[in-house]
C-alpha cells in the first residue's frame, strides 16, 4: 500500500507516532517505533543555539536530512522547508524539489494556512507531498510563545485554515500549541490525521522533539515530558572514561593492537 495511505488509515484506529531526528544514529533507533520522522527546523535552536528557527538555511536542512535518511527504513520521512524558502510558487517548487532530490525524503512540511494556500496547492499539483502546520508557527511568530485558540476569531481562523489545507491536498497537519477543545474539533472535522505537539491527546498522533523527550535539550515547556535523563547517562559514561584514561586502565591490551 502507498506509504501515505497507510499513514492516513491510522486515523480513528491507532495513534500515530512521530518524532524529530537530526542525524542517522538517532533516526535508526526511532525508526523502530515511529510512523513518521521529521527533520524539523527546530534543529536551529536545539543544535545551533539560534534564537529562533528563522535563521535555519536550506543547506542545513539538506545536510541533516541526508544523514537522517540513512537511518530511516520504514517511517515516512518529512523535512521542514525553512523560513523564506517558500515565499512564492516558483521559489517553493524549486526548493521543495531540491530538498526531495537531495535528501530522498517523502514529503515537506510548511507552516501556515490561508496565506500559503496557493503555494501548497502549487506544490501538490506538481507531485510534492505536503504536511501542513498550524497553531503556533515558530517561523513567523513574534513575542512570547502562547497557546492558540483562546479567542473565538482565532479559533475560527485555525479551523478554517485546517479545512483549506485538507482541501488543498496535504496528507496530514501538525497542530502546535492549540487549546484542547479546538484540537479536538479540528481532528473531528478532518479526514486526514492531525499530529499534535502541545495540542492535547485528541489529535490523531503526537510529535515531540527527541532531544527534549530524552533530556538532552535543557528545555522546560508545559507540553514536553522528559522520559529519561540521557544527559546524566552520558555524564557518568564520560566520567568513567576520564578516570580510566587517567589511571591508564583504558586502552588496555584488549583495546590495543
Ligand atoms: O521543527 C520542528 O521540530 C517541528 C515540530 C516541533 C513539529 O516543527
């Protein structure tokens, strides 16, 4: 069965598991559990310490995605189109084709609704599979990060944007930081799967930044649950290594030629 149909068929059947990855080794671990692996432009803040995702370039996305591709065998591989790479139809198509050709990913993700709908339609018409992204949009967001869907007008706009994206042909939509009842309503109103991040358990699937989930990225946000403290595991391993080297216990004969 077509990979996208298989993904979409999970709606109303089983929860869809999605995580970000920025490199091969991590991707090959995640691929065992995930339906979709996203090379998110969150790599700008997580790996490069950028203040926002606005400074992420297409070349950064391509290099990380090429690495991730080597670790992904079964999941859908989606790559974020970074800020200012899809400002008009031609620019978007040229860059989406470049990302797909160089990384062999399955689809690209774009942030926004009605403002970018013509561009989304143009990509899909040209056989580029697209995932949408609504709610909090880090590429264009100004000021403090707040959840979306408090005010009625905002709720109407996000629901309408979701319907527009679905009729444009996106295969799924990421809902970021959206109030629970709105996320539930959007999920019920669409035939395509919604993937939540800070958008309640009513979404068809969930995504998190893997570095946040394992405690590698020191972040404290309400929607992040830290499942382990991998930083402590690394700290202890490196401490043991340091002691072994200093005491000349490593490398021993076993590890030498
Ligand atoms: O950039 C990213 O990692 C994302 C996810 C948080 C959905 O867009």
